[in-house]
C-alpha cells in the first residue's frame, strides 16, 4: 500500500514540477509540445490574438482553472490522433498549483480568494471533462444557477 501511495504522489509531484504555465496572451506563432505537457491556464483567460497562431501537438493536455476561458481571435490548430488525443480539462483537485506552496494551497485565504475570483466572473462550466459534457452555470442572486439549453450540437 505504501508503494502505491508513493507512486501516486510522485506522479502528481512530477506533473506539477514539469507543467508549463501559460501566459494570458498568445502573439505570433506558438507551438505547445507534448514534451512540455501539461499546459496550465491558471490565473487569467487565454487570448489568442487576431494575427496569432497556436499549434497544439497530439497528446498535449491543457488544464484550465475554474472560471477561465480560451478566446480564439486568431488561429488555433489542434489535431490529435486516436492514440494521442489533445485533452482540455479542469485542473485536477490534487494538482499542486505552480505558484503556491503546499501550506498556501490548503489555507482558507487561498480558497476564499479563488471562490471570490470565480464569483466575479459570474459564469462557469462544471462537471465535464470533454466537449459537450458539463453544465453551464451563472452566478445570480448569490448562488450558482444552471443554464438550460436545448442545443445538442
């Protein structure tokens, strides 16, 4: 059991140490490589400028923080393969943020700050790891409320 625990812990720590933080803006031509995966969108929305190209290699994982978005004004080229899919998903709950220590991650102030940031955005996607999964919610009257849609495309 101890060996299994150590293996799981080392995998998460290694991922946190090798993860690539993403700046909030993409300009020019940028390539996200599998060797630098996962990419973390943690603090700000990602904006691909109107004259920019973001090329994502097969197999890359992109972790997106709560309430954050990816805005494509330019070109996003992301073509996975059957055995190396490109995955956009939320930051795993046990993932150690790149700019915080273990003690800060578990502090109430850090959690309060994150909750306040999400509420300020007033829109979020929850309970989904893939395209067409999850639930869109709006912050209204001091509560998260689901948005109903009949769109199945």
